C-alpha cells in the first residue's frame, strides 16, 4: 500500500509548491498529480485513483466544497484533507459532512500537517493489517495527537503564512545560499522581518544555515533549502 499516493488541489502555484515540499519531507507519501481547481481535481481523482487528495476550498471554476460533493456523487474512493483559510463554522461543517478526514486552517506549521499525515498513515496501516478492529484501537487512531494541537497549528505571533510562503519559494529557487538582506529585497520586507522568517524556517528544519566568514565585519548568515 505504500507509498500513499497523493494529489494536491490548490489554485496558488506558490502555495501548492510549499505544500509539495512539506509532504515530500514525510516518509510514506508520493505526490502523483496536481490541479489548480475543483474541476481538474475531480478529473485527477477519476484518472489517477489517488489514496488521498489535499485540497484548498477557495478556487476558481469549482471550489473545494463542490469538488468534495462531486467526488462523493460519483462514488470515487479517495480520502480528503482540507488545507484552507476558510474558518467559518458553516464551511467547516460542510467539509466534514462530506467526509474529509482532517481540516487544517492556514496559517499552519509543518508539524501540524506532519501529524495529520502520519496519523492517516497509521490509520491505513492498521486497517490493512486486519479484517476487524477493536473500539479502543479505533479510538486511538481517531483521537491521536489531538492534545495541544491548537497551539501547534498556528504560526508564531507576527508571522504571516503568505509571506512565509514567498520567503520559502524565493530560497527554493536560488542556486546558492542567500542572506536575510537578499530575501528582504526580493520579497519587499524589512531585513529584520526576513530574519524572523528565516529563523523560523531553520527551526522547522526546512532551511539550512550557512555562516559565511571572511572580509571585514561580522560573518554573514546565509540560508538554503535542504
């Protein structure tokens, strides 16, 4: 059953790339296709038969909620995780009502999506190992990692998901490590702000710090994707 086959449905190519990088860092998952709206998403589900679809809700042509309804109406077998900025109760209820196994609100941390996918992987493994399951085993899977996730699911105060996405994308497109000043000039933010995002990305294990020595003055911190 491994790797678990995943499609990404997200209209913003930059955000889609960040999601791809997150998922590729987690063992046991393989991205087999991407789509920019719900119409393309339903087509991918039908053609590729993925195990899991990770979808946004706010998309042109056909949004995530309607995509979910389309999948269910066609009886297509796929699990769904929603990753979206939508935080209104009605939308959340509709998505969960259509059978989404998780709902992750932007902004979120790498740890939040990692826990979601690892929980899903454990669920798939346990279901594949036996024909029946005990209530206690099912409860452990369903309610695993629910404690303290409300704090881990948000970025630190003052950090913005869209800006974080831009910083990560800029670094990923460079052939050599870059400084906070170079990031700031490219993204259009203050150097001290860029440094906060870079420090956060380093802490999350998404970028590697290179200290450049030589010349006059203090060493320069430079960052590159792993």
